[in-house]
C-alpha cells in the first residue's frame, strides 16, 4: 500500500465559516475515505473525521486551513475536501443552510 | 385534595412542597465511582449514546418534522453522537477521573459549549446551544427519568419519583428531604431500608401518580399509615401538622436520652448497636447514641456496582465506617446474597427454592476468590479499629470450620505479603437457621460470638415466607417454637461465655424488648432511628420484671396469647414515665 501524504491549503470563504452544517458536510466527505486526514490552522491540528474536533477548530470566514491526508486514497480525499470548500459547501446534498435564520 | 394509598416503609410524617425528580433541568454533582465500576460506567455511557442515536433516528424520520432546518439540527447532533473521538473524550474522563458517566458528559459537553461560546463569531458562539441540547439528551438517557440534584437542595421538599435507587436515597439530605413517595418499590427494596436508616418517612408502591403535580402545592407523606396526600385541604393539613408536632416533641425528648446509658432501673447495662448498610450510616448510629455497629451488611457493595467489588472497594467502605466509629465495635457480616444476585456470575442456578438454595456462606464457600477478596479487605481494615467478622447462614460446625480455615488461609497469604492485620480479630456467626439454633452449644465452642438474625430464623422455623401475602399472617416472632429456639441459643451462649446479640427486627420491636432482656439478652443491634425509643424502654424496666414476664410467656401455648401479654406489658411501661 502506498502511504503517500498529500497536502493542500484552503481558505474558508462562506460567510458562516466552518460552523455546524458545513463542518458536518466536511466530516462526511472525509469519512468517505480510508486515509487519515487532518486539518490544521495556525495553532492546532485536528482529525477531519471528527465533527467535534472540526467544529472546535472554529474556522470562521477567511480562515486558512491546511488539509493533509495520508493513506491509499490520500490524493482523492484532499481533492474532494478542497472541492467542497471551494464550492462554499454548496453543491453537496442540497439542504438549506441551518443558520440562515440569522441575517448577515 | 387527592389521597393515595401505598406501602408504608419508613415511619414518620413529612409535609413539604413536592419535588418531582423528573425535570429536564439538570445539575449533575460530581460523584466518584469505584475502580471496579469503570467498565460498567463506560458501558452506561456507550448505551446512552446508542439510545440517543436511536431517539434521534426517530425524530429525524418523524413526519411531523417537516421543517428541514429543524431536521438539520438533529442531523448535526447525530454526527456528534456518532463521533468516536467525541465519545472517547467522555469515556477517557470517566476512566481517568473515576466519576459517573453523567458527570463526565456534563463536564466535557460544557467545556465544548463554553469553547464555542467564547469564540467571537455569532455563527459559532451560537452553537453552544446545540452542545447543551446534546448534553441534555445524553444525561436523560444516563439517568432515566431521575434527576440527581437532591443533594443540592435549599428548601424542604417531599421527593416524588417513579422509583429510587439506594444510592439516590442514601444521598438525600435529611435536612431538606422531609419524605419521599415512589410509584414503584416494595417493603424490602433497598430504598426502603435506606429510608428507615436515615429516618426519612417514606411510602412506596403508590401506582401511577397524577402527571400534573402543582409545584407550589403541598404533599403529605404519612409513613405510619402508608398514605400520600396531594394538595391537602386545610382541615387535613392541620390534623397532620399537629400530629407531626407531637411526633417531633417526643422525638426530641428521645434525643435527650442520647447521652444517657441504656441501663435498666436495676442497673443492668444493655449494649445498643446499630445495623448499617452504607458506610456513611455509621454517623447516624453515633448520632442516635449507638454503642457500635452490630451488623454491617455488605451486600450493597455487590449490588450497586453491578460488578464484583475489588479488595479496594471493600476496604474503603469498611475503613470509612470503622474510622467513624473509632474504637467502638464494628461487626462486618460477609456477603449474604443468593447466586442469582451476585453480579458477573455465569452460574445462575435455576432454583425452585432460593431461600434453601445456593446463597450466603454457601455461595462464598463455593466461590473462594470472591470470598477471599472480602476477607482480605476485612482483615486489612481490622487494624483500623475494633473490627469483628461474622459469617451468615451457618448451619453446622463443619461449615464454620471451613469458613474459619479460609480466613486462616487469607491470614497466611497476608503474612507472606507482610500486610498487617489483627490476628485476634473476633469471629462470630449468625444464628438464623433452626439447625444452628439447635446446635448452638456445639457452634459456641468455636465461635467468639453469636448474632441472632430473627427474620430468617422465623422464616426457616415456621416455614413461612413473609413476603408471600397468602401466608404472611403466619409469620410471627411470638410463636412458641421461635421463642424456644431463642431461649436455647441465649442459654448456650451464656454457658460458653461468648458474646450474644440479637440483630433481627425483634430487636427494635418495643413489644419484644422486655422478653429478650428476660431471656438474658444484653446486646441488641437495630436500625439507628429506633435506638432512642428502645433505650427509653430499657431505662423504664427492671430485669426482675422482664424475668417475670419471660416466665409467664413460657407457660403460654399460642402466638396470639403471647402477643397479647407482651403488648399489655409494653403498654404499661410506655404509659409510665421513665
């Protein structure tokens, strides 16, 4: 098994940041892969498959994150997560955003 | 006004506002668990997670929830409940801190919530509410319907609940909990025993209580008659307030007796010891003027944890009670359960007759590791005070010898490990079967003391199960057969010059005290709240009167006659002043 690690940098651009709903989508995508996936901001690194850790990362709009995957499907995983963030979490399962009740 | 009838399990009258322990506002006190409970506690946490997920599945699929944004909230909660690192953080906390699952849930979830709340972004800080919601759901599954904040009461209440565990009951603060009433339960449930020990009036088995109980209303718990009155009218309330006042007055008069000796009018000193179940009850025994602990039941160690207790679990429980009692005697009875009640046993014999089956000392003699663990803990604790050990349900001499041989084995092991213990610890037995009563003379040669367990002795002598309502009226300590056995045991103990106490219910029955003294009993062990009343009787009588009564009773041939004579005698003393 190839254990190559892939890494990429992303920026959270949706106004609500990586709060509950986007975090859930992120975690769901991450869990679809076998690789170990971590996400880091400037001071912490967390498990991308744990919603607790991802939400506690509290990535607000404008936060830069590093996604790192290691495992057989590391490259695909990183690309999928990057795609999700770059689409501003929009194209995956069309569910209305939870916190739109709060006007911005 | 609504009157409910149940079973009176602990005497007294309590009048206060209701506290229904079924609310959704949780405050979880920190409560420690024993090391041996860790696995079970983590199992509880896992189960709560599974139940919460199951519940959310239902909510999610329920048609009534059409608004997708509400559904989305639950979908996110579900992700949390399925997050293994999240769950692990809680189970790790249980493991490391040795606290209950509910406490771990509340600490960890509040940590996470406050983390969110502290982030300067409205989208994220608002998520704290989600975390609180997950917390509530988990706690609800961990605690069932019962809320645990009775420890932190600030006002007097009557606790109303579906059912109570002994641990919950034991945590009641008597200053504020004026009584309790449960829908379920029975006379012999552990909650009932603990209520009697704490002296909290209690009524159980009330059936379904009204779903709406007015929080500002009043509840009367009449633990004498087994009645609970919801929102009493003013006349009823006045009657009960007066009754409660009278009872308090006589109770405080009895408390004045605390520091007076339990001595008959003709100067014979009687030792009044307490029966306890939980180590913290030792304080109640001292508060009521007890001279020691005559029966420390150790079954709760096995029942509460749902797991076989470790040596440390045993040791800590014993050490607490012994330290409280200082140099006063503490008689620890070894495990007295049936095979069906011992946790983690694969062998549950399907017994048609459990009272005559594999239980108590018999079970211990067949399960030596379990027995030795307890004996080792008792021996270790024996250096902390005046500790004695007592074997239950001994029926013949070989059984006693076998139990003592195992005790010596454990002592030798401890010698090898250089662990200190008291080599002269006194070893006694319960006399609670006709066979041990009839051979008391033999058993006395190899015992340091006897303790008569009247409840089992009566059941086995009369062949009556008093929990069976069809025959329970046949259960009577005043049966001539029972009294003959009692008299014989007392005489055999005296002849052999060994200690003798009575620790069954007759030791706290005002009508039987004179008879027991007349037979020659000089030590009684009873529930702490009864000590003052029994002391009062002792101080009112002379041994001579008691002897006369005993001789008179010996000439009577039926339980009914004997009861009448005993009742008349008891009425005469209580009407006189002491």
